[in-house]
C-alpha cells in the first residue's frame, strides 16, 4: 500500500483552521450554490433540473463513515434535493428554511452538539447567520462577498464543482481520518 500523506491543500490550510476543523462533529450544508452550482434549470413542461457533483457525494459518505453527522438546510423545497439526500443516506434534511440559523439551532438542540463542533457551509445572505453561529463557517468563491468576509474559510473549488469534497477532505485531514478513508482505494 502507498503511504498517504495529506491533501494537496493541507499546507494551504492555516493551523487555526485545522484546529477548528478537528473539533467538528456535525456538518450542515446549504444546497443551491454549495452542493450545486446555484443554477436551476426548468424544462418546457416546468420540471426542475439541477446538478449535484458526484465527488461531493462520496466525500459526504466518507465523512459519515468517519463519525461526522451530515445535515442539509435549504431555503427551497425540491424533490430533487430530497432524492439526492436519500441516495446519500443523509439523515437530516430541512427544506423550506430561510431561517438557517434557527434551523441549525433546532438541529443542534436535538443532537446535543455544541456550536464549536459544527461546520456550516453556505453561499448567500440567508446562510450568513448560520455561518457566524457555527464553530467553523465555510463558503465558496462564487458566494456573496459579505458571506466570504465572515466565513472562516473560502474553498478553492466553486459550489457545485467540488467545494463540498474540499470541505470533507479538510475535516477528514484535520481529524486524522483521511489516510484511513483513502486506504481502501490504494490497496493492491
């Protein structure tokens, strides 16, 4: 088996960010602009389409396998989002919630996880209160400028283009789980 060192981004992540990331037990994500590129497509018959990045999906499965709880909080209600979260076995989906911080606090109270053990990833103003509440606030480079100013970290990858996977690698690396997560793919 090949020795795995760290994510190529590991050296770009400041020590303070890695320290915060090592404490995370719950990751909560927005959908549009984070798990997707933020675009919503409609067919001529009015059906909605949106794309999810497959890399993000595997990263979320790896997080859950490492014992980190995953939740999704979105302002819109979409059967496509529900289907994708079911496919990924994400246990907590809160749709139709513009009050992201309140929704996150409800989830935290249910799961009994302190704010400093939460990472929240969002891209626009409805996400800002949750980003500021969480112990680790993450955004994307295609997110709104004010959100970027208040986040602890802005991913290299854009929303819908691997940003969630980058967050997963950050958390797995900081928590010492990245080697274990990647090892089965390197066994010969």
